[in-house]
């Protein structure tokens, strides 16, 4: 059940990474996430989409403080956690990674991988309790006690991602960043794993930030969806509203990119096909960062950054030319 209170919130979140190169003593940075603000309600799934390199993973990791934010504020359940010791929050805020091959230690058994999470947070009172917890969380993700003694390489991709999910769940989190958790899996099992995330949410009352390249993966699981482009949030709305009544030209281009065989995709709106690649986040375009690929761009877009504003209730976008576009 979704509540009306934010469990997680970021305000003007910024993550600049220093980069090598450039002239001597010249400090260059990658503006991976630049002034992004959103909240995620208790029990909600917020989808986060955008092309490779637009800052989705950095947003997810920074809000967990796996990276220290360059600027901005992070709140969890009403507490400002921007500067606090994260240990007590690590248990409440977990992450499931994109690549279950790279994120599980190949030298550890599945039981040890899950047990390690339980140990770090002192969640077991004795050895038997620990073992019971491991088996219980394995069964939650559709695996069994025999799997505890096996190594990650003995599993299929889908099973391995279940292990990654079990590791996150082992510490009873309230919030999980799901960073493209099905992108590395066979298309045939992606839906299974997405359904499992949905079921777990219902049973355990979890809150998700669900990251994907592709709108078609997140539109069903998400209550709302945010769209990022080159470190900026460009549009945020209810999932249905975003799918059928998007207002930003970049979102429209993403929707145009969903294969036409998808019967639920609206084809009433104009088709926008983007040319060129995403510019470098080290030296992003002035004004609106999307302007170099936007069919509607003019001088205003180069001169001035568009304001993030509410275009209808709960529907936000940043674009100078919403009238022309829509
Ligand atoms: N640790 C880091 N140090 C320096 N630059 C980084 C670091 N992590 C990410 N970046 C850069 O920040 C930008 C955003 O990267 P990020 O991984 O957040 O994008 P993404 O949207 O998750 O992409 P993908 O869809 O490929 O996973 C990219 O230009 C990337 O090269
Ligand atoms: Mg990523």
C-alpha cells in the first residue's frame, strides 16, 4: 500500500566526478547528476529511465551515499541523512545491481553471501538462527536450502539475480535501489523477475527506485516515472500520464523508440527520432542540455536553462517550448 509520505527524498542532488586530462592544473568534472530533486513515497515504485550515461546509476548510488554527494540534500523517512553515519541506514536502504555476475563474489557460497549481510548488521542471535534466516530469504526469492551451499557460477542468470535480491532482502530493508536488475537477463525471464519485485513489494511493503534504459520495462511496475537526460531530470509524472501524455520532446522520443508491436503504446503523438549522440557530460551544452538533439531548439534554449515546473497536477517538466511541442 502506498502512503502519502516520502520515504526517500533528494533535493538539488549533485554529483560531479573529477576527471583526468585537460590542461595542467585545470580541474575538469563530469557533471553526472546536476540539481536533481524528487521524492519517493512509502510503498511506491519510482521508475528512472534515460539513455546510457545520463546519470541513473549515479543518482541511485549517491542517494544511498555509496558516493558522497557534491551538493544537495538526502532525506530518509524525514531524517536528513546527507552527512550522518550511514551504518544504521545501510540496513534500511539496499541495492540490487545490474550485473549479477559481477556483483556476487565467486569464491563465496550463496549461503555465505547472504550470511555476510546478516552478520554485518548483527541480525542473527546464533548459528541456527542465522541458517534459518538464510533459508527463509532464499525461499522468499524462489530458491531452496540446497542452493545455499552452491557457488554463483552454478546458477543461471535469473537465479543469480534472485541471489542478489535475497542478499538485499536478508537485512529487512524498507527501500531498494533496483539498478537495471533485469537488463543482463534473457528477455524470456525478465518479466518473471520484474513480477517477483512486484510481489515482494506487496508482501513486504517495500519502496523502490527502479532504474531502466527502457520505458517498456518500468511502465508497468512504476507508479511514477522520471526521465533523465545528461545529468538532469527532464520530466516526471504518473506512469500512465508519462506513457500516454508526455510533454517533453526527449520523453516523446523515448516513447517513439518502443517497438510498434507493443499494442499499449500510444501512437497518436508525433514521432520524434533523435539524431546524434548524447554530448559529453564534461562539457554539456549551455542552456537546455537537450537542445543539440532537439528538433524544437532555438536561441532561447541555448541561452537559458529551462525551469523545472509543474505542467499539470503532479506532472513536471523542464522545456522552453512545451506549447510548440504539444
Ligand atoms: N565513478 C565515476 N567516476 C567518474 N565518472 C563517472 C563515475 N561513475 C559514472 N561516471 C560518469 O557519469 C556519467 C553518468 O554515469 P551513470 O553510470 O550514472 O549513467 P547511467 O545512466 O547509469 O548509464 P547506464 O545506462 O550505462 O548504466 C557518465 O558520463 C559516466 O561516465
Ligand atoms: Mg547505470
